[in-house]
């Protein structure tokens, strides 16, 4: 994987991870701006060895701060409303009506 997709993936994962820990969206916004500033600070690093070290450290941080019970949208798989109140499956067609 080239560096740009790896960095973008880490950035998105860090934002989602911080959203798991945030109680409220307004608090999360401040954390998101802080995360953005950390990534922007290292934007001009072009040395491959230094980039590998930064990516590895970021992976370690994400693993360390992983939430034990991450947020799942209620209607997505794993959410509290996933597949709730589904219509009953009708396997056989109704019998014909006789008048």
C-alpha cells in the first residue's frame, strides 16, 4: 500500500475512534480538530523511514485507545435496532379462496 492511502486510512480510523469515546458531537469536534492538527504537522515528512515510523506509532496509538464497546449506528449490523420488527417471511402462498 502506498503512503497516501495508508495515511488517509489512519486519519479516518482515528476520527472514528475519537467519535467512539466522545460523549457529544460538540466535544468530538474539538478532538477532530486536534487530530487534524497532528496530521497536518507531519504533512511535509517525505523520508520513507520516518514515514514508516510515524505510521507504526499511529497504529500503536489506535490499538491502545481502541474502545471496548464501539459505537454502532442503531440500524447497522450490530446496532440496537438492526433487523428489529422485520415483516414475517411468507414461505407458502396463501391458499385459494373458495366461494
